[in-house]
């Protein structure tokens, strides 16, 4: 079991090392999206904080996956 856990750790570490820039940009984008979505939903749609929070979490997660894929495609096409 220890070898399996070590293999998972090394795989995650490798993914992180190879995608550090994309992951950081994706995280910053996602946090900003949470805050913007909550604010807009509460101001424009006049919904409660909990409803705005739920939507603000679910929808940006889907966007984060899309952004990560887009960023990986972009950086692979335009490497220096």
C-alpha cells in the first residue's frame, strides 16, 4: 500500500511541476470568478447569499476546467 501511495504522490507532484503556471492562473481566475459571480447574482438577480454562493461555486468550477484546457492548448501552440 505504501508503494501505491508513493506512486500517487509522485504522479501528483509531476503533474504540479509540469503545470505550475497554468494551475496558478486557473486558481486565481477561479477565486475571482467566485467573488464576481456572488456579487453579480446578489445585485442583479436579488437572490440570497446562499443561492448566489452555490451558483458561484458550481459554475466557475466548470469554467476552471475549460480555462485550464484552453491555457494548456494556448501555451503548447505559442511556446518560445
